């Protein structure tokens, strides 16, 4: 009996020794670690998403705004994955495989991970009702990007999508943030983005949020800067409606004396609102669309300039003294033989001087002019105008134009090149920039969307300084004592004489007064222009019109391209006339307005 009692006592001593050692291990050796774990279970870190800066047009209309939205987020370290995988796909349009991959990838992430954006109020309420006792699932209220004008000028404004792992190397971003990928949103990302904040929230044993943690202050989110653009959204709406009857095309409007982009419309286009919550299948459907709505035709498309190239051939010939305005070549009878080939004109024009050759866009006159100039002189022209270089407009999608790289060529190729066909294809933005130079006394402007930047913060300064060093913006103080950054117009000279430019302008005036651009004529307004019908090996010809008008202190250059439609004078010129009427003689009562 005594032995049993002794063994019992030894067992009790042994048991208490184990308990003591365990307590010593937990509280002394590992005390700090478990205190930290307990703290982290009691305190939840929540990212406060920053609002992006707003984007305005030249009249103060909001092009890109920010509103609040409901998002579904999970804490991967707390969530009941079995319940989540079974329940969430039933009530929300969530791909189960994508959900599993995201949970696996971010299983140790310390902050809530966004699973679905822009929940409807009904979805948010349903989730709150059913998930109130489930740990690790929360509804967040975060800023959402809104584009009130939807698809209008979308190829200029651009869109947002979620940051990648590469983007997260920048410490201003957190997982789940949105970033500008295209257009203005992409180019001015470092100005528009804000800086996230951080909140600490107390939670109970079930993971329910109780109240802000009283021992630590919330770090508030800081919104991004606002930018003001040169675009006139009323005009862009009108131009968009003018393109409704055409499957694909574009309209570009520029102030030649400043380089400000006023109109930037393409068809087909897209609604940038759809990208905020776009799933993989929807994205694949969009990028595989044969109409290519994401293709920015104005800066990313290259097209044969056709007859719109003839004024530059003329400028070179006049400047070099090869011809004068009264010079006549062999008459146009509709056909012209070069070597063994027959080159055609669109009609028989007879004998023409230079002004009438431009007015009626006579191919045979310019075949002969090109051959008289020679390939070497044409290549000098291409190099002097830097046709192969970008215009450097402030969006990222611009591509280089294509120009010939040969040094010798038969006469047929030279003739073809002189009317804007063959081995030359230009972006519409580059062509418009060059035409601005003609109507701006020989000075080619740097084209731009940006007018000014307001409400900048300390984390914007590095990017702002880089723009200041490039002489793109300057800092000013306005009448309201506000600091803002204004765009600085820049110009570079054309390699042509003033006399040559004056003669070409006379010819471009005749184009609209009596020539191929007569459908753009407005009796009370002096309009210059040039039509073009560019050959297209894949279908009908592309229709070009480039025109310029001025009235008092208002100036506007319009470039129109309609794909696969026919002659520029027949299709593009009438649209230009309508735009000029709206711009120079608009009725304020009819002006379209939006309540944002």
C-alpha cells in the first residue's frame, strides 16, 4: 500500500513537473512569440485604399471619377476554405479554380485579399447575412473608378487593372490595388495614383471586427493628384455619333497653334468601366474580338497616307526650286505610262498648274513631279520631317510610322511614293502633327492631352521633377493661391520656306473651294483641306480628309479616316464640315451636358 502511495506521489510530482516545464517554455522561452500571435489574432491590419486623382476635360466635365464600392475580401490565414469554396461560387460569379489558386498563392499574406470587386448592394447584403459568423471573410468599402462618358474617347483615357507581382516592387502599391495600363491612365499613373493608408481593428474570438484599435492611430489614405485635359467631351460625343454609320474609323482634332488635342475618337471602341471586375474569359473574348476595340487606331494604326502626302512633296519641290506655282507637266488624260506600266488617275484633268493639281488631287501631275524630284530628294524630305519617329504624344500606345529604307528604286516606285502609296505608312497622329506645321507658320507643335495638374502630394514630386527637367510642365501659383503645374507648348521648325508654305496653303484652300474637298465647304468660314483615297490591299479604299479652319481666336485642325469605305472627298469631307460647324458656330443651348 505504501509503495502504491509512493508511486502515486511520484506520478503527481512528475505530472506537475511537466506542466511547470511546459508553462516555463510557453511563458518564458516562447512568451514573446505567443504574445505577438495573440496580439495579431486580436488586431487585424486593414489597408485603406487611396482614391485615384480625378480627370477633367477642358470645360470641367469629369472624365474619370471615383466612387465607393463594395468588395469581397478574405484573410487567408483565418478563413474556412472548405466552407468558402462550397458557398461563394453559388451566390457570386466567381471561378472556383481561380479562387483556389489565389488562396494558395497568398496563404500567408497578412492583409485581406480582394476576391471580387464591385459587389451589388444585394450581393453585399446577402453576404453579410450569411457570413456574419464566419471567420476571415469581410466586406470592404473601397474607392472605385467611374468613367461617366463610358466609351467616348476611351482609347485616349485608357483603363485600369490589378497590379502584378512586378508592380508590387514599388512600395506605394499593395496587393489588390489598381494601376493604369493604357492611355492617359497609364501615362500619368504616377500622378493619378494615391498612397494607401492602414487601419488596426480589434476583432473577437470569432474574427468579427469590433472597433478601431485604441492604442494606435489610423494612417489615412492620401488621394492622387487631379489632371485637366485639353479634350472637349461635347465635341467628342458629337464625333462619336458621326462615326455610328461606319464600322471603323477615327476623328482627331488639334489646335495647331498650341498642340492641344481637342478630339480623339475611334470606332470601334470600348467601355473602360468593364475592366474593373473583368474575369479571364471576358478578357479573352475582348482581346479576340475581330473588330479590335482595344486597338488605338490614331496612335497605333499605320496607313498609306495617299493624296494627303502630296502637299509635302509639293513643299519640298517648291523650297528646292524644282517647280513654281505656275508649273505645268504633261496634261492628264487619265492614264500615264511609266516604263511598261500604265499608271492611272481617278479622272482626266487636262493641263493643270500646281494649285489646281492640289485642288483636284491629280495623280498624274504628282507622278511627274515625283520623278522630276528623284528618289534622293524624296528620301531627304522623309528624313527632314522625321516621318519614321513618333510624335511623342502623352500616351503610351504610339508606334512608329513606316518609311522606305531603299536607296535606289525604279521610276514606278518613285511615282507611287509621290502620291503617298507604296512603302510609306503613317500613323494618323504623325500626319496630323505635320499638317499642324503647315497651318502654324511652319512650326510643328508637340501634341499633348495634358493642360494642368492640381492637388499634387509629396510622393508625386519625383515624377513632376522629371517632367519639369524635360521642359514639359512648369510650376505656377494661380489667382486662388493654389500650386499647379501647367503644360509648356513646344515647337520645332519645318524644313520649308515661308513662300512654299504660303503656296501650299493656297492650294489647300482651293481643295475645299472648288476641288475634291468641296463637301467640307462652309461659305462664311475659310477652310483649308486635303482629301485622300488610300489603296487598301485587304478591301475597299480608306477615306482621308484633313482640314483646317480658323475664326477670330479659334483654330482647329481635323483629321478623319474612314476604313474600307471609298473616296475621302465623298465620305470624310462631309463629316469634317459638320464638325467645323459645331466648333465655330455651335449653339450653346444645344450643347450636350452631363450631370456627373
